C-alpha cells in the first residue's frame, strides 16, 4: 500500500503538520503532495522538497494516496471537497477543521468514504499539541495506525468513539491554549501590580506556567497532589489559594467558560 499523502491547505496548521512529518522522518518529501492556491504558502512548502500544486486538478491522474489531509478553513470545506471525490474509496480523508461533522464529508465524498476528524490545538506547531481523533466505520485499522503515527509528530493523540464529544474536546484542548495564554497575561499584570518590572513579571509568569505544566505532565502524582505539595499550611500559597478556591470561584469560572465554548462549537457545527 502506498504511503503517499496529499495535504490540502498549507497555512499555519497545515505547514506545522507538514514540518512535523518531515522533521521526524515519518515521511519522505517525495511522498507528500501539497495543494495550496496561495503562491507564497506554496513556495514555502516547496522549499521543503515536497511536490506542490495550486489546485487539485494538477495532481497526477495516477496518484493513489493513502491519506488526504484537508487543512482549509471550515467555511471553505464544501467548495473544496468535490475536487477530491476521485479518491473516495481508496483513501482516508482527514479533516482538522473545527465544527465540521463527518456527515458533511460523507455528503460530498459518499457514504462509504473513510473519514477521520481531528481536533488539534496551536501547540501542535511546536510538536506539543493535543490532537483528538474520531473516525467513521470505513477507516481501516491499518490506516488509523498509519495516520495516528503521523499525528503524533505534532503532539499527544487521543481517540473518541462518539463524535458529539468533539464539541467538549474543542472547549477543553482546542480553545484551551487561549485560556492559558490569558492566565499568563493576568499573572503578568498581577506581578506589575505588586511592584515587578513588566519584563520580569512576564518571564516569571510564562516560565512558571511552562514549568508547572511540564512537571504535571511528567510526574506520577496528580495535579491535586502536586498542588498540595506546594501548599504549606498558613503559607503564601495557601493565602493565594484561599482567594482562588473560596466558594469554588475559579473552578466555577472555568466551567462556565468551557460550557460557553462547547455551546458555541455546537452552534458552529449546525451553521
């Protein structure tokens, strides 16, 4: 079976995934065909040694890819998909577009088409992303293993069996980096308020979030246990947590934020 792939759209996310495949050695440049109408983005991809074309019609008639990964904006999906119907039945289509259900792909590509839907997040650009996968019944186990291997070059990969959970996934890991970035902003501003220079406050906030996240990821202890280990009775951390945890105020605020993001994801999926 051919391990050739087609990447449709080579903007920020598409290019990040392309880089991950090549930098990790998961794919050779000659195995990758990029379809990108924007000349500047197409040139950027071409400089990595991959095949590039401006539109689907320029792809070789005998090309038999194992995967077509579609990384275009959600609103463009319906216009883009029809050009790839010639591959239906012989390939697994992978979408990284938020809010677009598998049913839309099946509508354009046929109800027997093999479809995988992926929700990545922006840290995938540096290989530290979280990618969650849903696949329909037509994706073979062999292709799922192959594609998951490519996705792992961008970060951690998890699977769900119920597509409706993608709205919750979007609210947690898809939108989640923005919540963390805002926390860094707030912690930086708080540092300035208590007398620190802004550059120093920004460094302390960013490195603290980075280090804490790395420790939580590598530790065998739960985040709850790690928090307890930092919190000495009647100490400075305890004083701060009395504010954050009183009446579950931070947990309540985050839960409301996630619920709002999930609700919006559901709305966008129906649009």
